[in-house]
C-alpha cells in the first residue's frame, strides 16, 4: 500500500503523487517536504478478506448444489432394477389409495408385502434413514434434503397427503429430535408453501 501523509495546512491525507499535484504551478513542492509530513496509518480494510470469503462460500455452495443435482438425476433409480421392479410393479399402485399415518395397519401391511424389494431399496439409497446404521443421526444435510423432497412427493400421491403430518409421524418412527422436525417443517413451508 502506498504511503500516506497528513498535511495540517489542508487537513487532508495525501499520497506523494496527490500532494505534488497541489504544487503544479508552484515551485514549492519537493519530495523532502512531503516526507516531513506525519505518516498516517490506515486501519485494517476487510474488503479483500470479505471478497475472498464470499468467493469461497460461492464455491462450496456450488459444490453442494452439484451434489443435489446428482441426487436429482439418480433418485430412486434402484426401483427400476431387477431386485426391486417386480414387487414395486405389484404393490406401488395399491399404496396410493391408502392413507399414511402411524395407526394405519393397512399401510404397514403394504410395506411388508414389498419385503425384499423395499429392503434392497433402503440398502441402496442413502436418503432413507434405514440405509444408515444409526438412522437419521448418520445422515448428511444432502441426505436430509433428498429425504424431505421424497417425503413431499410421496405425500402428494396419498389421499389427503400432507408432508407436515408425515414429518410428525416419521419423527416418531425414526426417533429424530423435535428440533430437526421443526427444521424440516420450516423447509417445507418455505419452499413448498405448505401450511
């Protein structure tokens, strides 16, 4: 950074070049005269560090966005595999007519009928809490984002489906905290305009 000096006569701070411009038509300027003025130390300017931080956050958000885009393009493709498709062909259409709630035995029976296909599906898709040894506690934010979008889309296939109600039911099933439940609900309300 260029040295700054304070001129008491004008009450201004100057670089040497700026100071010299005052004397263009006057022979009084000399470098020595400028050096006699007191040095001014300007405090730390955070602009460069802030811009560097902004750029880094941009990079990281873009990286995370790419992960979400990857998830969007591969979501539930295992349902098309030979290990899952036959049973999903047989039972998925039945689920759309069954209300989802914690006390609905019919819904739970339909899931049991999916048996090996559902187990394979959970073992191959990390947006399901069942994929993880410690359920939701082992999930990442990307997993949780895919999970809540999956729950939203699934609720749209149910009679009287409501993802906010699903969160309450699944919070009990997967034993995640009330705080996480509220975060998921806030996300749904903010991005899916659901109340």
